[in-house]
C-alpha cells in the first residue's frame, strides 16, 4: 500500500502544485504578451501570477486539511473536542 492510498481525499505532491501554478503563469504570460506585445511586461506579469497562485494554493490547503487531535484530548471525553 502506498502513502497515497486509503485516504478520504486525494492529495497532491508539492511539485504538482508548483506545476499547476507554473501552467497558470505561462498562460498569463502568453495572454499579456499577446495583448501588450512587450516581453518584459509579460514576464513580470507571469512571475507575479506564479507567486500569487502559489500563495493562494498554500492558503487553500491550510484551510482544507484538518489538524490532528492531540493525544491527551482523545482519551478525555469531557473536553468537548470529540
């Protein structure tokens, strides 16, 4: 059994998130290049989009992945965290 099987939801590796952000940045770079015809502006826009998408994906992952319950709270039913 691999580490990716048996989970409730599919998780991606960090490289896959960076790859998705890179694809979005390339798309944004091409759009800006076609609109402005200025390569420097297109590269700067693509780099900015890459950074924004990586930060957005990280923030969304923090919101989606639940925290583990500490060991001491699992044994005490009166804590209200069960």
